[in-house]
C-alpha cells in the first residue's frame, strides 16, 4: 500500500485537509478567504493529478491538463488582461472554453473510450464537478462564488475517493468509485448542516429563551455585542429602513452592525434577535472529513436499504 499511486492519493488528501482546514478557520474568524489559497491548492491538484494519469500516456495527460486548465481559469483574473475593449466579452470567452472542453472530452471518450490510456476517469470526475459547481452557482444554490470555487478545488485535488476509511457496504464502494468526491463532500456538508438548527434550539432551551419556530434559526444577543459578532439582525428592525445597500465586504458588514447597535442603544433597546452567519466553507470542511471517513451519507443509507 506504499506504491506511487497511493503516495499521490495521500498527498492529495493532505492538500485537501490542510487547505480546507485553513479556509474554514479563516472564514470563521474573518469571513474572508484569500484567493491565493485556492490558487495554490488548484495548481497542486493539477500537478498531483497529472502525475497520476501520466503513466497512461500523452493523450490522458493532455486531457487531464485541459480539464485542469478549465478549473484554474476560475482562480486567476485573466479577464483583467483583456483590456476595456474586450472585457465585455469575458463571459462569452469563458462559455466557449466550457463548450470546447466538454466537446473535446466527449469526442475523445467516443473515440478512445474511458480508462487507462484513454480519457482518464479522474478527468471526467473533475469536469462533472466543474459543471455541477457552476450550475449550482448560477441557480443560486451556492450563494457565493467562493463556495463554487471551493467545490471545484475539492474536485481537482481529490477527484474520486472510492474507499472510505470506515467500513462500508459493497454497494456504497461501487457508488463511490463513480461519483466525484466533491459531490460526496457537498452531500455530507448538507447533512451536517442539520446540526445548526438543533444546536440553536438546545442553546435557546437551556437559557429558557426558546420560541417556536424561530428558536431553530437564531438567538438573543446583547446590543453591545452586535458589532463584534457575525450575525444578521432580525428583530427589532431599524428605523432607518431597508434602503441601505447590502454589505459586500466584511468591513462593510461590521460597520453596518456598529451603526445598527448605536441606533438601537439610542432607542433604549438592550437585546436583539439575530441569526448567525455560518460560513458554508466550515460545513464543506466538515463534509470533506466526513466524506473521507464514511463516503456519502445519503448513498450509504440507500446502499443499506
């Protein structure tokens, strides 16, 4: 179990866990994650994947690098180099890149097949991840572009992980051999998110402040603490109205909460009802660990029925 292939997989897992662990801590503390992290992880993922598919020959390696380039273009501001005259065509160029990569992979699969010496399974898994993540972003399911990028990065760093560390059924093992790891990560993150309303309900119940149904989504917070917590103010609302633009950065969000605290204190309000801003990257990091340990929670349940 110490062959080159297993060493590369171990390296991919290490990059995934360290990278997502750092991202989760950074997002929890500052609600921001530097683009440099994703760039480094993306490049490392492409390099490690290239080392895995290279023994199959030039064609698999070329196809892997093509799909890897599609991932990396999301991480670098290449559209800045277009200049004012071409900048408006950036979305068109990206759409053409998507179409070209999909067309090349489909034609290659029809001509050469899928597997060793042909279209690499890892490359298909990454392409599915990119299309899946982009689709969820366009549909608004993944609210932030950072979440979609993180899902793509997970896909290119560890395209498929078919053998979870905890015991699994043969049916689950087969499913994990064809389902991209990033999808398992996302499903597990969604399942783990159920712990948030449960935790809020327990917290409120222990303090004697539980109110149905909002006791599952928020809690009372002293107004003086409002500027220092990453929360959304729900009740009472501000008299200044809702015409203020939506904060786009962490600093703008903090200034808005500080302004809200001053207004509420002037009105004699001591406590407010808030909902926590839980970074989805924290759930994704937990989902990554869960996917490595147990695979896909939903597929695991279905496999045991």
